[in-house]
């Protein structure tokens, strides 16, 4: 099935004009109990020439300004190198979210659905961790807009990322993290010309063609995709064609993956 697109997330709910005060909203993703030690995480800041627009969908401090919701939904495994199709995940897992104070919340996923009470509204991090530690799906972080709609939370498939790594001449490391970022505009159109940098990146790949990636490309192409293999740092810097710079922080836990839909 086609992967449902989440509501646009304006760079973790923080997009600011040049010279504006930086922010660290929303708060950190929940920790992954089965993963190895984690790096510090945060939100997103932006800077650079020109006007970058302004949006923050959370209101107040923390993820949702103190408001909460009951979140329910299902889990899928993204099963194509284009990261645009997925299959229902029918195995047991644990879904983690956070309340407005940053307290970790968790509930089981029974192979069909999950439901968590008291989750912070607005842009909130989630983690899906398969119960089966031999499963080929990575424990996967994603940032979701919590409103009234049910959520479809993604898992990234190890085989898909391994094939991308193999084509690039590297091997995935179980002691490092994997990060996939899809960058779009406010109308969900993929953004070309986005570059990424990170001191902790093993290898940064950009999309080309319908489902391929290359280290030779120096910016996103018509799918707006960035794949960062064997990541050890929480800090990633994105730069657009107008020289706006966006500082994106993720959780880079060993053996985990992050899938981010970012709207610039």
C-alpha cells in the first residue's frame, strides 16, 4: 500500500526568519530501552539570509502547550527503497510517546492497533520498538502531528537500508544509527537542492532516479530524500538553495533508525 503522508511538520514545529531567537521545540524523543547509549537530542533551529517564514504549531512551552490527546493508530513497515510504500506490521511491539512535561508514555501494539492516553498535542516524537529483537525492522523514531486523526507510525526495514548501503559500498553498523529524511515544501512537494552535513555521519546519500541514492550527488533531487548511514551524532545541518540553514537534532541511538518528514 502507499505510505500515508503525515500532516506537514514545519521542521519540528519551529521555522524562523533570519536572526530570530533559536528554539528547542519540541522536546526530545523518548528513549529506546533496547538500544545502546543515546546522544543528546533537541529540536530545530534555522538561520540564514532572506525571510524563511514562521510557523510553530505547538503553542506554549513543551510539545503541545500542556494539552493532551488520546492517540490511536497502527504501525507499518516501509518496504521500498523509495520510502513511499509500506506494509502493515502484524507483530507485537511497544509504542512510546510523551506527555507535555516530557514524561515517557508507552502502550503495547498488538499487531493491529495501539492507543495511548495523555500524549502531548502538536508535533510529538514517537518510537516504535518491535518486541522481537531478531526482527528485521529497526526500532524507529518519527515525528508526528498529534491532533484528532489516527496515526500511522513507520518502522524502517533493515533489508531496504542494507541494500542502499550495499549499493554505496558500505555496511550498516549495529553500533550506529540510520536516518532517513524526506524534505518537502508546504504543499508536500519534494524539495530539490537541499544539502546535509553532520560531523557524525558515516555516509550521506541523496536521491536520484525513482529509487536510488548516491554519495556523488551533492544535494536532493526530485524526491527530496536524504539517507544518512551509520550516524553517531544527534546534530544534522540542512541548507536550502536560498542559503537558509536548518539545524535538526535527532536521537542517534545505536541500532535504531529515524524517519523524518520535514516541511521547509
